[in-house]
């Protein structure tokens, strides 16, 4: 692709461009929220409502966006959120994202619904940076053996964390996908979840039908304990909004809490993640890191998340828009814009680094 | 009708389609609220403002949408709200609604302004399911003998409750009806309210003129007591917004309270029903079931209503949109979509059934 | 004019029609608020925000819209607010308004900037109803003798109150008037304020220039006392928003307080009158009647005003829209619609009359 | 230019006209806020939300807009805010602004990024009025010698204050400028900041690149102390939003606090200045004057600012719109409109002058 990326000045512009160039089926799959998309819109709007009471006359000349994220240093407090089937956005798919994330120095969370194997993704990432970090997103599906096998495979491939999605006892309803008869495109496969005996690729219409067996409505905390005990890797819980669930997860050994509503794709009407974040931060009380995703589009949002007690944010759709626009360089520019915005935000808010992003920035 | 229903993914789409295909007079009669339609819009908007703080990691694999509704089990906590003259929407009118409701396992409230007799409606319903439930909506009009006769007729036909509308001392003003010179269409009759000596069908312009004698501005609680004593059936009160009125009704023997503002068709400026609901629930204090209608369009709304203390919701206009779109299959799909959405909502909120839909779901 | 008024179902429709048929200069003069028209919009929006918690099962069959307004009974708690130069809207101007108001049984407040003399207006009103009430709106201009003469003239003509506007130390700035080079049209005169020595009619551009001498920025409460002592008529104060000013006026002998911001035409940014009303009601504490104008467009607004403690409302622009649409029958229909809406509102709120419009209707 | 200014009735109209006539590059440079322009919009909207509870029956015939501004009397409590490169708006640039400001009797804050020298600006201003006041806006850039030299030059040229901008450790990101490849136009120079050894005029794209050396991210309060000690002129701090920063500045010798967010051009998400103002006023506690800029467009805003405790407001973009529309007469009309609006606002609020603009005007 020979798209000139120099006029792209924000993540929003990548979105606008990607919505123009993507075919309807992947475009709608990526952008949709559940039902009336109330939560999808709120995720974004709730960040914008928070005012940043910046400080002046602090020496911010020697500043850094670096942050500890889940026990290791990252170039900024940002992770790439897991999104499915990235080859629908660009032929290089998850490989492009892996390379760009590694180059940018941020962890990539690989979706278990990826169109590229974790081994290939790890190889691509470590070729760029041997210290590149990949976390494996997991569902606990009905076939526990397959779950355990994937966890082991992720570990073997060098992932350094698992991210267990807990907001998906069933798939959320995204109406455009139904109308589009969404299915995994010809020639693409959900590589980690193929069952012996048959391809998953052409199994019908809608991710609901195609992938119902990859999740399990019977999950309880015991299943989390089982996964925790099945892997040497730390496990984060993704998809929590309630304080009590965050606390319970931590008590049972979760090594991190990712406050998320699945990008507004599961329960429409769920609170904006930034509104849920302080409740979860309070409940976790510093025992493990709290991360947040959903509607993060600006460097200012990263600062807001930190000021509310998050250790890092995750960005999902913007990565896809970068990928759809220009493959790896598109993802790289998305991450570079976000880092640049965060760096400028730090400076303008009077912060030299993430430790200065304290709660008083949001309070008059 | 050969409308392909498979692309219909929400009640809103039935609305869009029905507004396109219906002639102006019934379309406007159905969709209008009173005056500036502030309450009509608020009914919907107020549901959407409520955030659902879903729970995770509850086993929701063995879940059910079934609910007790007014003393008996229904397939979901949903009733078909009474709407007038359904044959304006489709030639099969109330018969289609009765069959689809019976098949869906939910009570149908038959409007006393129906274009089909209660006996025919009951026959259609019980042909589908002998246990089908029909409730007769009633006004207490000036001719009390006629009211008593209709109550008896409903009882004889097998209805298992009466629903007395109490928000209609006079008809609300719906401006589109006035401009359309609304009248009961040629060949259609308000079958239950024909007076000896003349048809009601062509009595003038506007429901106000045509039907002024079917209501009575002099009603007081004594009239409710009279109706209560005139029938062996339980009587629900429909149209209450104030706590004191809900409490008074219960004290005088109402067997259920339906919080309603008549779909925004009576007093424009009345509170959204979801805002009135908690006040009424508090006042009723568990003595009888509280139901609510007005703006319910999503399975998430059903959960919200339950979390606020309602036993069930009623849906009116969406039924008409289903009817107008495709007759009985249209109504069936509307109810199926709502049930499916409610089922998914239960799952995503961490509920196995209606008993789990507790107040904490709406509180952070 | 042969406009068919039967399709006009609300005051808003008169507005839409009048804005279409009026020439730009009077149209803009009538509709404009000051500067950015924030207060103009808020006047309307603030009414709509108030929810009416209607009562049910009250006998409202024997109800009445009649109300005591400033010591005498009116057909409804509504007055015609003073508006200038009504002959710009229709050749019959204030005469049409006077006849329609008299026929409707409501007081008319005649603007001192009228295009018809108070004597002619009184003659027209009393020809319809000998008991018709007219109140004379006054400014205290620089020429006190002229003010006193007009007060005496109003008294002699049979007016039963004066309404002193106190929000006009200088004219508000209405930008459309400036751009339109607003002036009193050829052949029309501000009949009460002609000075010996010259016509006012063609004095320049803008009401500001044309009429600066009719007001006086030096007014204080002493001037009110002077006017009070110059006339046997009761004097109301129009244009108050602050509690302390309402209280002061009453202490100094005002016989009524009209909470008004001059229809948003004076200080843009002033509070909506309905927001100011409760403060003034509290301050007046029942000593004299409190009236309110500004954004009243619906019968529900009349009820809201009463529930907040007002004795009556005044409507201004809708009268002009009726006048522009169809002269006297237009005004008559505007008043009839408002009365009908108020009557229906009473019924639907469970009120038999204005005494039932108590504060609890606005509180859950 | 022969634009007829008589139809211009508000600052907003100057904006509309200027946006039409300006070439894209300066137009976008002037109007842009940072990133998504949330703060830019909030700056304006927050003023409009404040209601003015005007007083009546105060003698306002002998009123004045005059105000003490930073120790000397000004024609109104308004200053011209510093804006860069005014020759992009009109060939006369800062000279036109200086003449119009001097004629209007208000201080002009000259941007250190001006396209005209402070000496020429002072000459133009004092030719109109020998008592004309000019304040020099300053950044503390990396080359402290240059800063000191400019401070001395400003003093020598007759400026009577320095205004140190403290919200600019780095330049805010204005996306339109990036897309427009903003640069200082050919033939124009940032005259005060030319370094020996090279022009600044054509240094690249974007003010960020062109001017990065003119600011310094390492600034701390010590640098303010250094500047304070480097000049006999009083120094104001511009760009503060936090109470603690305002207080600190005063403690260290700032002679005034200008609550500003750089017109929404630095940190998007910063609070509206009118929301920050009361916090700073409280913190300063009367020790020095507090000024405010950002979104001031109406005379009512001036009153609001005073009622919140500001001594004066500054207006920036409207000056540019006046300049772009008609050069000096355009600026003069902008200032005349604002003064007229403020004068009318005073009258309508019941104030004879700035001392009457007390806090109770904003409280019911």
C-alpha cells in the first residue's frame, strides 16, 4: 500500500479513512457495538467529559512516556487490545500489528480469535525486538482441553501473560453483522480454535453461530482458578465493570484487572469503562495493576486513565484502522501518534512522567 | 405478505419498516404522542440512560427468561400492551396478535377498543395454546351497564384479568390525528363498544369525538371499587405515575399496578414511566405486582425494569409494527427478538433468570 | 383573510405559519430575542423540562379553567401580554386582539407602544363584553408629564390596572432589527407616545433610536412610588427576576408581580422565567399575585406555572402569530387552543380547577 | 478594504465573515484549538451557561464601562489578548490593532510572536493616544539572553507590563496546521525572535517546528523569579487554571494572574477558563488582579467575569476577525461593539459600573 501517512494527524483520521476503504463486512464487524451502540458511544464521550486541571511551571524537559506495565517497562502505558481476525483488515494481519507493537515497545494482546498463530506472531515480534511482549487473550470454551492446550502453546511461544475475557458468556448481538451475514472470509481461519474434525472458517453466518463453542456460559470463578492453576503465566481478567468482581478476581489470584466492556460489543447499556474504572481501582486497592480499554483515542485519555488509577490503557479499534489504512506502517503511526500525544499531554499537564499523573489532575 | 423477516434484527427496524408501509392515518394514530411528544421521547430516552453494571463469572448456562407474571408463569416477563384497532395495521388484526402472543407464551392485553371481539381473540389464542392468557383492558365509560357487560363477557370468554385504564378522564390530544381527521376506517368497528342504536365506526373525526362516551371524567376510586365488585377477575390499574395513587389502588384491592403514561398519548409532560416506576414500587411495597410500559424496545429494558422492581413490562407499539410488517409472523418475530435480547441480556449481566435481576445491577 | 384555521392544532403551528407569511421586518421584530437569543430559547426549554406527576381517579367531570386573576374572575389564568405595534401583524392590530381577548374572557395588557389608542381598544373590547378587562402597560419615560397623562388616559378609558415594565433602562439589542433597519412602518404610529412637535413614526432605524426617549435609565423605586401615587389604578411590576426585587416592589405597594424577562428581548443570559418564578413566589409570600410570561406555549405550561405558585401566565408572541395568520379569528383560535389545552391538562392531571394545581404535581 | 461595517452587529458576525475571506492557512491557524477542540468549544459554552440575575429599578443613567485594569483606568475591563502574526490577517497587522486599541482606550497585549516590532507598535499606539498601554507577552525560551533583551526592549519601548505565558512547555497540537503545513508566510517575520544567524520565517512546517526554540520545557518558578528580577515591569502570569498555581505565582511576585488555556490551543481537555476562574480568584484572594480570556464574545461575558471576581477579560480571536474583515476599522468596531454590549449589559443588569458587578448577579 502506498497511502501517504503524513496527513494523518490523529487516530480519528485513521478511523475515517479505514471506514472508507474497508469492505462492508469487516468494516461493520470492527466498528459495531452491540444493539443500539449506546455503550459504544458512551465509552468515547465519557473520556471527553473529564477535565484536566493542568499544572504549570514544572520542569518537564526531561520527561518520559515510559511506564511499568504488568511488571515490566513499556515505552508508554499503552497496550494493543485484542481484536479478532486482523487479516480482514490487511493481508499482513496480526504479523503487522506484532511488528509495529514490538517496534513501539508496547505489549500486544493477541486475540485467541486471531487469523495468525501465536507462534508466527511471536516470531514476528521478537524479530523486531527480542524483548517484545505478547499476551494471549483467552476464552474458556467448552472444550477445556483445547483451552489448556492454547494456554500452554502461548506459554511455549513466549507470551508473558494470559488475558482471560470474562464478559462473554454468550456473544453480544451486533446487528450489522447479522444483516451482513458475517462469516470468516474465505481463505482465513481462526487458527487457534480449530477443532479436529472440521474447519471453523465457513461455519455459517455470524460470529455467534460460527464461534458459539469457543465460549462457555457456565463459567464461574472456579474456572478462573482452574486456568490460573493450568499455567505458569500470570492471568489478567478482562471485561470487569463491578468493584466486587474486580476484588473477587484479585482475591482468587488475578494478576491484573482490565476494566473493559468489550468495546461496547457485549452488553449495550453497560457503563462507560472510564466510569467503571474508579470503582474497580478502589476495590483492587493497589494489589495488582488495573488497566482499562474502551474509547481511548487521545493521549489525553491515557493521562486521564492514569489519574484515575489505571496503570495502562489498551487500544483496539484504532489499531485496526491503522492496519486497514497501511498495514504495519499504519499501526506504527497510530502508536506513534498516541505516544506523541501522550508525551505532549504530559508536558502540558506539568508531568515529567507517569508518576506525576495523579488524581488531583482531574479535580478542581 | 411475503416480507422477508430475516433481516429484521431489532424492534426499531420493525418500526422503520412499518412507518414506511402504513398509510398515514393509522401510522400517525399509532405513533403519535400527545402535543409536543415530550413524554413520548422521554419514555424511550429514560431507559437508555440507565447503566447496567453487569456481573461476570456467574454460571448462566442454565438460564431461563421465564417469569411469574400476575400469578402464573410466562415465557418471559413481557406482556402485549393493549392497542386499539389492530386491523388498521393488518387485516388479521388482533387475531394475529393473539396467536403470536399465545405461541410466544406471553399474556396479551386486549384493548376494549379492539377491532375484533374478545371471543374471537380468545378462540384464536386458545387454538394455539389452551393455556393462553388474555387480559381485557377496560375503560369505565358513562354507560356503566355496558362496562359491566363487557367485564362479564371478558370473563366468560376466558380472560383472566381486567386492566382498568385510569389515565383517561378525557382523551389526550394527538395533533396528527386531528390533522388527518382520524376516524375508524370504513368496514372496521370498535366491536365491544357499539351502542344499541348506532354504529361507532363512522361517527366523525378524531378518536376524541368518536369515542368520548366510552370514557368518563367523573371516575373516582369508588368506580374502581364498583368494577372490582362487579367481576370475579383480578383488576389491574393501568396509567399510574404517583406513589400515592399506586398505594391507594392497592389498598382498594387492585391486584396489580401498571405504571404507564399511555405511551405518551395522554398528558404530554408526564414523567417517563421508568422514572415513575421506583416511586410506585416503593409505595406498593411488594403487596401486588408492578408492571411498566412505555418506551420498552430492548431486552436490556426488560432487565432494567426488573432491577427497578417491576415484575414485567408491556410492549405496545412494537407489536403494531410487527403486525403492520407481516401480520402474525411479524408479531411473532418481534416477541422472539425481545425474548432473545432479554435472554442474552440475562447472560451478559450474569443472571440465570429473573430472580437475579436485582437492584444492584443499576447501582455502581 | 380566508385562512382555514381548522388545521391549526397548536400555538406552534400559528408560529410556523406566521413566520412564513409575515414580511421580514415585523417578523424579525416579533420573534427576535436579544443578542444570541440564549434566554429566548431557555424560556421555552425550561417549561418543557418540568414533569407533571398527574393524579388519577379524581372526579374531573365538573371542572373549570376559570381563575381569579388580579382580583377578578377570568375564563382562564391567562392574560394577553403586551406587544408593540400589532398593526404590523394585521391591519386590525390591537382592535382584533382586544375583541378576541374580550370574547375569550381574559385580560389584555395593552402595550404603550401600541399602534391603536387605548380608547379605541377599550371601545372594541367593551363592545364585545362590557366587563372586558384591559391593563395598560407603561414605561416611565423621561417626560414624566406624558407618563402621568397616559396613566390618566388609561384610567379614563376604563383600564383596571397599570403594568409598569421595569426591565428596560435601555432597549435590548436585537440584531435582526439592526440589520433590517427596523422602523415603525409608514402609516403607522406609536399613538400614545407622540410628542408635541413631531411624529415618532419615521424617526430613524431601530426601536432603540426611535424610542429611546420613551424610557429612562434613571428609574428607581421612587419613580415607582411616584407612579403608584399618580393613579388610582393598581400597578403591577413587569420584568422582575430576583426575589429581592419582587419583595421590594410588594413592600412599596405593587399590586402584582409579573416575572418576565421581556420575552428574552432585553438581557440575553437572564434566567428563564420559570426558573425565576419560584424565587419570586417565595419572596412575595402570597401578599400579591405573581404572574409569569416567557415561553408559555402549551396548556401544560399554564398548569406548571400555577403549580409553582403563579396566579396566571401571560402570552405574547402566540397572539401575534394568531393575528398575523388571521386577525381576530386567529387570536381567538390561539386563545381557544390554549384554553382547551389547559382544560385537558387539568383533566389529565386530576384537577377540577386551578385550586387543584398544587406544588406536589411537579414533585415525585 | 471597503467592507461596509454597518451590518456587523456582533463579534460572531466578524467571525463568520473572516472565516469566509481569510485564506486557509491563517484562517485555520487562528481558529484552531488543540486536538479535538473540546476545550475550545467549552470555553464558549461555559460562559453561556451562566445566568445573570439582573436587578431592576437601579438608577443606571449615569453609568460607565470604565474600569481599573492593572492599576490604571481603562475604557472598559477588556484587554486585547496576544495573538501571533497579525499581518497574516491584514497587511497592517499589529499596527492596526495597536491604533484601534489605543483609540478604544484598552490595553493591548502584544504577542512576542508578532509580525511587527514592539517599537513600531508602541509608536502607532502613542500616536493615537500618548497614554496608550501596551503589555508585552513573553515566552521564556531557551536563549535566556534573548528573553532578557526582549524584556528590556519592551520596557524601553514603553510597555507597562510583561505577560509571561506559562502554559506552553511545548506547543499544543493543532491538526489543521499540520495538514496545512503551516509556516510563517513569505515576506513575514517573527520579528522579536530572530536569532543571529538565520531567519525564522521559512523554517519549516508547523509552528511547532518553526518555533520550538522559543519556548522551554524546563521552566520552573525559578525562571519566573529570574524574569521578575530582570525587569522593572510588573509581570502577569498567563495560562493558569489551578488554584495552587495562581497562589504560588502571587506569592512569588506575579502582579496579575491571567486565567487562560491559550484559547483551547494547548491542552485539549483543560477546563473552560470560566470554570477555572473562581478557583483562581479564591486562591489569589484579592492580592493581585485576576484576568481571564477564552471564549469571551459578548458584553454579558464581561459582566459574568467581573461577577466571578475577575478584574478584566481579554479577547483574542475576535480582534483577528475584525482585522481580517477591515483592518483597523474592523478592530475598532469589534471593540466598540463589545463596549456597547457591556454598557447595555450593565444597564440591563442594574449596574452603574464595574463595582456593581458583584457575585450575587450569578446566584439566584
